C-alpha cells in the first residue's frame, strides 16, 4: 500500500515539474452502483449503492488527493482512500482516468446463537482498489461526471464461538464488482 501511495505522489509532483501549471482545490462527489454477485451463495446478482467524496489538488491534467465513503455490503463499511486522476484535455466532453486505493473500515459486530453455539462476529473491513474511466461535461454551470470501472473489496470478519471451549477464526469475503457512477466535480 505504501508503494502505491509513493507512486501516486511521485507522478503528481514530477508532472508539475515538466510544465509549470497552477494547481487548485477540487472535489469529486460520486454516487456509485456496484453490480456483482452476492458473497455467500454466488447465485443472486446484487446492485449495491455507494457514496464517495474525494478532495484534492489539481493541475491542468493531474489531480491527487484523499477520499472517504460509505457502502452497505453485508455490513456497512467506511472506505478511506488515496487517489490520482488524469484529465486528458479541456474539451467539452473531457475523458479522465482515476485510480483509488485504500482500506474500508468497520467496527460493527453482532452476536449469534447457532443451534446452541454462542458467539459473535467482529467485522474489520479490508483492502479496496478502484480503477475507473469516465467523462466530465458541463451541465448547468457545474461539471458532471459519468464513469465506469472495476471495484475490488476484501472484507474480513473475526468469529469467536464457543460454549465450553473457545473457538476463533477469520472469515474473508472478496467482492469483484462492476461500478457505474454519476458525480459532481467542482
């Protein structure tokens, strides 16, 4: 993870050395629709809504910053991530690439009683990676974005179970989803 962040920072700063461009603050707020299979049965398709807000600094072609979000998978997770944007040009329908990576946090837990076995789940969250391709365009004095991409999300839960004996293990679920997003860029 630290190698990804180092790469993002180095690309942003070296691109500024090539052409002296002024930088400014930007915000990209997105509503995402994550399409894929349910985690356990792998039979039922699901659409999961997601909300993300990304804040950073941008030159003419490059943007770098940090983001947060909220996503309801099997339990609610709160992603915190770093990202880099590349804007191809300043024409009316401007394509862009974005890469975001980070960690989704959760502190939820729940108790269970499964046929006389008592225990609890402690949800931890996990790694998140999002490459995406999109277009930005002017609408009503704002820049709107439409994008598509891929979402990888790993979620880990620690399970403690036992009556007379104590049994503990970790359970990991990996989500591979197609993402469609609508956003506002300012």
